[in-house]
């Protein structure tokens, strides 16, 4: 029964049904899974921060998963300017660094990726961020982590010439759609739309699609900021 509940929660999570995913997890559910879903709900909806923080606090703080999730909370407070703590910048980098030092495989790749977003979006140091994104992509391909590949490709696109960047953004969108990752696909539609010329018919189609998806899922930063806002976010 626990396995079935976990499967259901994971499927709902993939669909961007974060509230429903959390509601099916009982008191004996995987604490790490609960924390991952709660943190992602906060990131997309900018709601449920305290619940996310409590879920992360319930984890063994020495594990790479807990280190990354704590760092992501600190990073997101800075990114969205939602009551950031004075130590959030240092705490975020320390969490990613610790996770990189104590993990391997795809977990290492995710830690590298998130470290890159901190350097890119908070420090505005694209040159420092790039090696982290490249390492994340290498590890994603090596370990068959399609979700990580999709998000790493999206963040490497700005380093390419325009046509190459568009190809990479399309690949990111196609990979996310193939996984059935609804919220991430909506974010990819918005990012691709922002990269296309204003008179490109595809841009208008993508904009209609991502706005409908963002409204259905309650993705706060897409509804509030429009397509250009995605340039500052990690998805």
C-alpha cells in the first residue's frame, strides 16, 4: 500500500498537482519525497513556504538531498525576494557545495545544476555558472536522467548563437513533454516564446499555451511576470 501511495504521489507531482500529491502521503510516507514536493510547490506557486521549510527540517540534515533542498529554499527566497534571510546567499552555496562533495550520479548532477542557477541568477555571473550546467548535462546523459538533461539544456542555451539556442530550448521542451512533466513543460513553453521574434506565429501560439497552463497550475511567476520573467528562473 505504501508503494502504491508513493507511486500516486509521484504521478500527481509530475502533473503539477502538488496539493493532491501531498495529501495522499500518509504519516509513514517517505519524508524526502514529501519535502521535494513541498519545495517544488513553493517554487512554482510561491505558496506553502512554511510547510516546505518544516518538511525539509524533518530530514537528516547531513544527506545530500536535505542539503540541496535547504539550499533551494534559501535560493528561492532570494530569487523571488520573499523575506530572504541575511545568510541565504552563503547558506545556499554552502548547501550545494556540501551536496556536490558528498553525492554521486544523478544526485551530484542536480546539485551542480542548482549551484549554477545560484551563480547565474543571484550573482549574475554566467561565466561561473556555465561549468556547473555543463557538468550537470554530462551527468544527466551518463545516468539517463532525462529531467536533468532537459533543464540543463535549457540553461546552456543562452551560451549558444541564436539558432543553436532555439534548438536547445525546443529540445528542452520536447524532453519535458515526453516525461509528462506538466509544470516544467509550461515553463519551457514560456522560455521558448520569449526567445522567438515578436512577429513569429509560434511565439503567439506558445504564449497562449503557457498562459493557459500557468493559470491551471497556479504558476505565480508566469502569471505575474509574463514570458520574459522566465529568464530569471531556474526552470
